[in-house]
C-alpha cells in the first residue's frame, strides 16, 4: 500500500469532514447540495469532453473556459438549487453550512472516499510524497474556502433576494483558471502555486464576514 497516497486521502477526508462537525446541521441544505455539486461536476466534465482539444492546450482560452465553467456551473447551480428550496432558508449564518456541504462532496467524497476505494491508484505511485504534503493540504483548504464562499454568497443571494451576492460569488470561480494554467504548464513549483491560490481564496473570508455582519443588522 502506498503510504503517500493514503496520507493524501486522509488530508482530503479531514479537510472535507471536520468542518461539517462545527456548523449547524441542516438536512435540507445537505440534500440541496448534492445535485448542486454533482450536476455541476457532470456538466463541467461534459463541456470539457466536447472541447477536449481546446481545454487540453496551454492557452488563455483554455484557462478562461476552466474558470467560466466553475463560475457558471458550480456557483450557478448552487444558487439554482437554493432558490428551489428557498422556503426552507431561515438564518443568514446557515450559508456557511451550505458552503461547507459543497466542499464536503468534493473533499470527503470525491477526493477522499472514492480515491480510498481506488486501491490500484493508491498502490501504483512511487513518487516521493513528503514534499507534496504541504501543497496538497493548502490545495484542499483552498477548495474548502472557495466552496464555502460560493455556498455562503449564493445562500445570501437567495435568503435576502439580492442577486448582487451571486455576482460577487462568481469571480472566485476563476480560481480554476489559475488551476488550469498550472495543470497544463507546471510553470512554477506546486508549493508556490498552492500558496498563491490559497492566499487569493483567503481573501473571501473578510468578504463573507462583512456580508454576514451587514445582513445580521436588525
């Protein structure tokens, strides 16, 4: 068994699962997050397969497609399903719950449990994993922050009936443009890329706190 692969999966499981324990539970938001996340991933996969000759080339167009896919599919569908369940929304801070649920499906399920079940993948790698641990951790935390931001801002857009929060959420989808650039070029070391992506996504935290504070008045 590849120890490095297991550690990577453990990091994904921890980043995806632990935050769920520290937010107020909502079975309705959990249910809404399932189609919101997986239909987004499916739609992105379909678009990428149709444009494979474009998205697999290290060009500006490919990078923009990656970001646009995320902004429209992940952010957009998260909003759509919240809107369908809008009668169940009760308090502003539950937006964090919804965002963390979205991150749960990516980190705990898609890159956690499913990778854990893929034993052939975990036993085949011979790459020295130790230098990759920190950037992998930063990468997963970046995913957590991004999904939390998208979910929270979408929630506020529906909860307060203000589309501007949806439009504020979409630009962070272009973090995947940066990811596509690195995946296709490997122009800088993984740690440098992961650090830049993490710091950019970290900027979403004061935005969320400001929006929550503004909407908690009264």
